[in-house]
C-alpha cells in the first residue's frame, strides 16, 4: 500500500509570493556618514590613494584629507590621471612622496608646467611613475580583473618604457618567432576616492559622462571606495536609472553627501535632465593657477579655501550664493551664447594674422587635406592650438558633407565645438556629444584600436626631425607636464599631425626625452609652413611655405623658415605655397578664441 502524496499547501505559495511583491526599500546596509568621519575612518598614512579624474573630481574629499593631515608627513602615494588643483596642494603640503600620473601641471586656461610639481620633482621630494591616460586605465582594469599584467600598445618605443613605470616586454606566445609585446603591471590602490552625481544610502552610485578612467579604480581598490555624492537618492530611484549606475554598493565603504563636491570642476546631469548640474568655475581655476607662482601666495590661497574652511559646507558658504547660482546657470546647453555675446565687443578685428593664428589655420587646412586623402573617419584633438585647428577643419569638412567626427580623449565623441570658449573640455562641448565615453573607448578603441581610421592632432612643445615629441623633461632634466594621452596616440592612431611654433629650441635634431613616438607623425605644421615625412625613419622636409607678410619675398620667407629649425632642414624640390589667410578663416578662429588665449 502506497503512502498518500504530500502536497505543499497553496497558502505557503501565497505567503512566499507576497514576500516578493514589493521590492526592498533599501538595497543594503546604510553607509551614510559625514565626510570628516569617512576620512577619519578610511584614510591612513602610507596609503596609495586613487583620486578619480574624469569631469567630476572628488575635490571636497581631497580638501578634507588635506585638512586632516596638514602639518604631518603621511607619505601618501597619489594615483591619478592628472595632478591638478587638489593634487598640487597635496604635493605642496608634503603629504605625498610618490605620484603615479599621466599629467601634472596646469590645464586651464591652457596646458603647461606648474612650479609646485616641477620643484617637488627637482628637489627629490616626490618620485614620479610616468603613466599615460590609457595606461592608468588599463593598469586599473588589470588590477580589477585580478590579472598580474596586461598587454599594451602604448609606451613601447618611448622613454616611458621602463620597469619603474610598470612596463616590461615579453615574447608573444601566440606569434611565430620572437615577437615581443609590451605589458603593464596591474595596479591596485589601497583606497579609491570618487565623486558621483548620486547614490542610495548603500552606495549604488550614479556616474554621469564623460567618464575619464570610468570605474576601474573602484573595482581595483583593495580597500573599497570613499564615495562622495551631490545628493542621496532612494534605491527605487537607482533602480529606475540602473543604466547610469557604474559603482555597485558592495564596493563602497562610506557615502558622504557634499553638494558642489566637484567644484571647481563641473557636474553634469546627462541622463537626468530634471536634476541640477553646475558649470566649471574658470575664475576660481585661474586664481589658483596664479597663486601657485609662489609659496607665499599658495599658502594664502590654501588658508582661505582649505584650512580656513572647517568643512565643505563652510567652503560652499565662502563661495557665496551668487557664485553658486551663476555656476548652476552656466550648466545650460545654450549658456555659451551669452558668454560669447559678452566677449564680442572686444573681438580682434585686424585683418593681419598673428604667428599663432597662421599656424592654427595652416593646421586646419592640413587636417582637412589629410582627412580627404587618408580617408580618416575621426579626428582626435589635443588641447590648445591642436583643438582649435581641428575644430576649424572638421567644421569645414562637415559643412561639405564629409563624414568625420571629433573626439577628445576624456570621453568626448562626435561633439560640435561651441563658439566663445577654446577650452577643449568645456561644458558647452559636452552638451553636443553624440556619445559619452571614457579613455578606454576613445584612446583604446576609436583612436587606437584595430583598424582605426583616426587622425590625431597634437600640440608639441618640442619635436625632432623624426617627429618624436617631448612633453616630459627639458634638456636640464626639469619636469614639464608628462604625456597625458599623447603617447597613446603616437602608438595607436593611424596617423598624427603635430603643431609646433618654429624656433631652434623647439625644432631640435633629437629630443632629450621621447614622450610620444614619431613613427606615425606624418605632418608638422608651424607658423612658417608645413613639414612632411615620406616614411617613419625619414626626416621632415619643408613642403609648403606659409604666405606670410607680403612685404617679405618668397626667398626671405624661405630663409626665415630654414633658420627657425634646429637642424639642417631639407627643402622639397617641389616646394609649394599656402594661400594667404582669409578673413573668413580668421573670423572663425577668433570666434572660437575671442580672448586670444591661444592666438595672441
């Protein structure tokens, strides 16, 4: 006789189903603490601190760390793509004795060396591990994935290619013969310090583009993330915007609410149009740059804006309501129009081009020529004169119906540059992006991936006859700024075009330090004319002469161009000439740079 079959009662199913009808109101344990508490609990002397770069840097957190450790010698190892305001203060305050970075210096209003970092390197107070914008991301990716190392196309063949910079070469196990490939050591910081637009109480964090290094540092950190946010949201809000979440809560140790926590950098609201963003505080950044010219001025600035503020709330109060409201208003898709209108009365009207304007406009013509002849589909513009030349060229090409897109390394794709502001990473340009990306996508794929058709345009402080570019060290060993993304482009983009003011100090037979390989540099544009290389190992020859001052003969202009070069410049037997600069070209350039930041 068989036993009767036992069944689960229907009420059990009903009870279990009722438990799942409603999602939990909170996605995990609450981690919200004041910023001072987060720093006190998580930051310890000797730590390697990854300070995320991107366009919403954790300035409030960095300033709190500075307040907490001021006057001590904590020996931090600072890991960041760019050593800018907060990083420079940490170096000045002797809080850092080791830096891993791709760039260290000023970025606004123009890129250039900064005395604070240059002196720290010269005096041996800081040791520098030289990275690039792509390799810091790649190394953090390797660390996040638990890999000991990861292959790279960057760095190989340049002076960055040393074990002290986390680089070695190995035999490719999949290739015939002894072909060697570069590999990068994985990077795992002790703590990641990051700022997000919003998070729930558990730390599920919404990051908004453009993304810079993205969230690899959060995943690579052995000690998790010290997270600051503009505002706290519900887990239900997070679920509705899950496509914008980049850091899951289990990686986050603490959450601290600090409105304007990225200031003086901007905070976007892309994907959350109902939320408030804010623009970049250009005046604040100029004031800081000016203060770094002397220790006394910088100490006074720090006393006012960091040590003189008990916390971030006091810092925001010192900014003042009017300034904050102005920054909020500046984050608007059409804000560039009013900014341009305010600058138009002082716009330069003279028809004569400056040397810088001549170089930029010749650069634009050459970019357009190379896009047409080379079939390039993307143009990646570096900062300064390079982006102005690229903006002129791509705007003209697109008006003709040529399919080509502009990119910027930090994650701008398909943007249309707005008039009135020559700053490459301006908020106005962000609004026009067709895609918000990061270093990995732009530098690793679109400008450096397999089969890319990218023309990279870079400004060179110093370049040699083979196209090698130096932006790292002067001949006396003093530090300049580093690679940024230029090294990545030199090894990855299908072709490079460089702009450099012609002088024997800038156009040299051999650079003292190869930051960016000249292998893919085909064209060099100066205010005197255009130099080209027919092959990677062949030196530049002058192929097109600038029209120049009509009072000077062609022979005089040619002699001046040759004398402005630091090596015996070869002149092409078929030397051609550029047409004179037109009024329309000058007008377009001056509307992009009405204050003549790059064109005076």
